[in-house]
C-alpha cells in the first residue's frame, strides 16, 4: 500500500511539473455506471484481472482525502472530465485582497484558466480537441530501465476529433463492449 501511494503521489506531482498546473480537479470513477443500465455488455469484454487489484478502495479513499478527488454515482471519471473541460471555469475566492503596501482592500476579479486534460484514456485524448497530457509512463528503450518517459503531450485537432467520433459510431469500441453500426448489419459503401 505504501509503494502504491508513493506511485500515485509521484505521478500527480509529475503532472504538476509537466503542465505547470496551479489548480486541478481530479476525478475518479465509482462502478457501476449508467451505461451498465443501458447494456449489460458494457465493458464485458475487458480482461478480468487474474488477481483482484489490491487496495483499490483504499487508494480511491486516499485520492479523495489527500488530493480532493471527486466522483459522481453512475458517471465515469472520463465523462466528468469531458463535461467540466467544456465549461468556463473561474476562481473567485475572496473578492477583496488586502494590499500589503497601502493596507487597503483591493477588488480581485475572477481569473479564467487554461485547461489541460491529463489522462491516459484514448477516448478523452482523441475525442476532445486541444493539447492534452497523457500521464502514462513508458520506456523509450525497452532494454534500458533508466529510459523512462514520464508522460507526453497529445494534440488533437477539431478534424481529428470529429474523425475519431465518426469512427467510433461506425466500428464501436470492442474494449468497452460497445458495438458500432457496422456490427448492427448496416452496410457502408465507399465512394468510387
């Protein structure tokens, strides 16, 4: 458990370093999701872990208590990320600030922040236009354990986002157990 907590803390700190974030909102999922009510096949194709993930509930509680993680019943974290990413977020705080030089209160206007999605989830990274940070770790050289890349930037254009969404409607998402139109027997013809 201690090693898992250290890994979580290190990854979150790395996100702050890589993005220069001054504020954050961290979302976690609580299963089941509303999509399970729509289809019993939702996420049924996922490989079941041979050994249950140890400490999962404890680590989620740690994220809530230590990092202020947020969740919503029946809603996946990636849905919350997408929803809030598309909202104008402002911080207001105390509307008056004490000026240290004059000792008088100064009005503090709300600040608008540039938002960055930080996720390893392809659906988020490819379906939402913008510059996002994939916080996954990978080895640049599989034979060199010291060649760890601690995340990378992903830029998705409007056109790429639209193409990804159209592709998912047609082919579905096998990993999530969601069939596309192609699986429903709808024929598609290419233009000649």
